[in-house]
């Protein structure tokens, strides 16, 4: 009796590439423009490979007053316009926690798309990238982080977070994720 296997489907999860993290924003990140460019490259390669793309946007919970950044209806909370232009049909998951799975629609999008592998990139390596990659819900997927498409408040924090994450989650470069034939 033979068993048929369902082919794997990968999703690129792009987390919090929002205006507040860029020059002039409320909380500028180290190498934000380079990470945007690397993420756009990853998105183009994902599209060429037939991989799904899901954008994640953090919108602050302001019930107790304004947050330091990502406040609703501000320019800073918006996803970067180049990101939106590169993935016009990508679903957008809205979150209020560091973990992109927590109280969001991420799992349902992944199930609908039939994904079992995740490539994660975006902003705040030590926070949202790490919390999403290590989320209890992420345990249902084969997860890797694109180390060259992530950023943090400084290079040092970024590198420390990647080193800690590497003990539990594979780190790949964009080129390793989509090798050129």
C-alpha cells in the first residue's frame, strides 16, 4: 500500500516593516532601509518560487492611552509603501503582541494556504521575530528566520538576538532560502 504525500508549501512571514521604524519615524531601527531592500528581494524570490507571502502589521492597543509608536490612524503605523506595492494580494495580519500568532488570524491564513514551512523576516529581531519564531503555535510548522532580512534597534541587539535564536531555530540568508540555480 503506497502513501501519497502532500507537497510542502512555504510562507514568507514579513513582520512589522512599518513607517515608525524608518528615518523620521518614532523608533528608527538599525539598517531599516537595507532590511526593507532585502525583504523586497525575499518577497520577489518567494513569489517566483510560488511561496505564499503574509504581511504582519502591529497596531498598538491604545485603550490606556497613546503608545510610543504604532498608534492607530498615524502615518507611522502604516506598512511601508514599497512592501505593499510588492505584495498587493498578500493577506495582512494585524497584531497587538510580539507573537504574530497570539490573538491573530495568522494560523487560519496558513491553514487556508496549506503552509507547513515558515520563513520569518522583519523588524525587531529580539522581540517580534523571536517571539513569533518561538511561539507555541509555530511548533506546528518547520520554521526558519531570514537573518539578513531582520533588524533591531542596533546591530549589537540584532546579533545577540540571532545568536540566542540560533540555538532553537535555523537561521538562513535570503540566498540560502532561494538558491540561484
